[in-house]
C-alpha cells in the first residue's frame, strides 16, 4: 500500500481575489465540480492506496475534513501544524507518524492544489516508480514540458528519457529566464519540477538523518508530544516553534545522490497563477475562457470569471487580460503579469485592507456565513449550517439577533426554550440570552440573520458549550 501525504497548507496569493489566507485555492473549484483538494484526494485513492495523511493548519482542519466527506474519503490522519514551516518539516512529521505503524511502507507526497488531466496515467506512473522507491531510491515526478516556462523549477535528467519508466536525475534547476527555459526544453533533457515525491518511510527518514539532522530532533519531539483533538492530531507547538522553515528540495533532494525521476505527460498544471488557469480552461475559438455569469464582446486570449453567481462581468475589447470579480474585490491584470499578483496582496496588506487575507464567506466548522448588508447599528447575514452541525451555545453582550429560516428546518435554543423552526418561520434572540442553532436534518439549513445593537463585531461572543472545543470567546 502507498500512503498518500497531502500537503494542504499553501496560501495561493497569486490567485487573489479567489484565493486568500482564510480560504486558499486548494479549497476552491477552479476546474470541474471538485475542489483542487478533493480532486487530489480522489486521484490518490483506490486500489493500492491507503487512506491519506493530510498535513494542514488549524484554520483549515474542518474545511479539509468536510471536503473529504463530500467525496466519500476518510482521512487516515489529519496532522495540524501549529505554524507553516514549508514542506520539509511537514514531510518529516508525516514520515515519523507513519513509522509508528508502517515503517516499511511507501509514502507519496503531493501538493493539494495541482491539476492533472489524465489521472489513470498518473496512477500508472506512480506504480511504475514504486519499485525504485521500494528499493530505497527517492523518486520525484517531473512533467514533460510542452513549452518554455519561467514560472516552474526544472529537473535535469542524466540523459534523455527512454523506454524505462525511471530515469537518473542529475540536478534540480531554479526557475530560469525565458532564453534559458527555451534552451532547456529544446534539449529534451529537462522536466518541470512537479513537487511530487515517492519514497519509503525508512529511506526518507535516513535522508533527513544524513542531510537535515537539525530538523529531526524538534520535529520528532513535536510528533511524540502531539495531542489528539476531536480526531485531529495537533503537533506540539513549543517543539514546532524550534523548527526551521525549509523546502524538501533544499533540505534533502538537492543533496542526495539517491534520487531518480519518473517523467509523465498527463496534463499537469500547478494552477499557481491566473495565466495557468486560463491555459487549462475551456478556451473558445478566440482564446476566451468564461466562468460564471460573464459576457465577452470582441475579446481575445482573455479569462473572465465572476465568482458571485449573480454579478454579471462584461469584457469589451479585451486582449490578454484576466478579469476576476468577487463580491468584495475585482482583479484586472495583464496575463503576462499573472506571476506578479502576489504584489497586489502585499500592497493590500500594507494598506490594511481586509480583502488581502479575509474571504467574503467566513467558513466555520458548522458551515459558513457572509454579510449581505452592514449599517451603523445593524448587520444582515446569510448563514448556512451543514447537516448534523451545531453552532456553540453562546450569548452576546451588545447585540440582539433575529433569525429567519429560508431553507430547511433548524432546531433553536433560546434560553430554556427549545423549538423547531421550519421555512418562513422566525425567532428573536434578546441581548445577553443564551442561544444555539442546530441542523438536525440531512440538508443544509439556510437562514437570514439580522443583528441589531451598539457593537456587532465577531468577538462579541461568549461560548458556554461548543462541540468543536473552540475558545470560550471569539467568532461564531
């Protein structure tokens, strides 16, 4: 069995405004009905694959498990990193975890936010590399390039790919300029670095002992002192704080002579920028890709996305443009500058704009909410509660609430009163009254909440009971 290790902690700033720190691109539906994270989990499931180990941050733990449940995949473990420390510590923590139960097993490390068009072909390549991994090699997967690309790192092969599925690897190459990328692609000896790896648990632990010994002690301590929390495994924060952030490439792969590559050509993309999303999209005869309610008039080689579902986005006479419309932010950029969108996020962060990192929908363990209207002493929200989920038993010091159920049926607690609210029914929650909202059904509950009061901040919450074991004070 191969143990997938899904790295699920990236921020995806180059895909702003769709991808933000509070809800990054791996959880978005950029291509198809599944999110990128769900597609990755499906790709690494089935015959020959064990349940996945998911490496993620505390703020994403419930989103990850909910999205896995939506596609019928149970994680083998969800390891919570107290802080992001890049890929090497995450891989080491996963290897140490797996060593407790299957020290001779194989682990397949994959980012959660890549797209691969021919999944059966990718699985076949993974199985082709399994023999080399079982023999003790560290196996990396490289994409046969179809164009010069300056946004990716490269793998230089020791010779051209041949009939053998595994090729000796000469070295890793940093992102080149345009001329160097063209030269490398023309030589036929280079692959794009996909950041996907296959090796035995024993082999990667031995590699860390040989090349990154400074990581071993603190990461080992973080795993040994990890605490179980609602089915998640929280790595020890004090030990993790001593861990240096470094990528697996820099820590291990560029220093070992025990590495081989498996070339594959199955429609891979890291979907790391809007030009990559445009390239992988459904281009019409003029090179326009549309998503959501959009209209293109006399446009060429352009990406138009409206993520609201109701906001019509119209492009007129656009050439080589990405236009992405969200309810709280719009990006219009030259596709040739798509790699620079991270600069937009940095500028917004400096200006204090919440759009730099906050998503319009605030995702919580029980579902999500979004603000529809805000005034001096009122706020209107749409709230969606997942089947079987429950908000905390809570109270507010400064605001009252009115709930109107518009879809489904909700069980509500107001003080000592417990009742069931159906569609078109409402209830009033006075200031200071303990209350709870639950969804006992099998379909989501949708309600409109009208808040009134002198202060409407999310920190005006006192939790008296919470099935998700969150802090007594804070957001809903």
